[in-house]
């Protein structure tokens, strides 16, 4: 059995999938679709998790987060109150 890996432009993806779906039954044993956005997100969140576990990133408690957000909102309201 052979394995083929392809990269398909988003604009051609539906056409390509139509061609694949119309092939003779049994020709393709396994069809796996990977989305680059998913892979990029996975890398980003894995890095975030590593930063959290190594204490490179500061985590807020729920109370401190809420205070930060309230302060931020107040500053925005003050800054743009007259607009």
C-alpha cells in the first residue's frame, strides 16, 4: 500500500473532494484531512501550556482577573466617554 500526502488550496478543496468521493469504492483505504489552522492552534496552545507549567506565564485567580477587567473597562469608559 502507498501513502500520498497533498496540500490543497482552500479554493480548490471542494473540487478535489468531489473527485476523491467519485473514485471507485475501495480504492482509498483511509482519508485523513488536516487543517493547517488546527495545527497552528495546537502549536500555540501547547506553547501556552508549557509556559504555564514552567511559570513563564502569570495566571490570575478569578477575583484578580475580574478586578483587572473591571479596571480596564473603567479606563476605556473614561477615555471614550465623550466620543
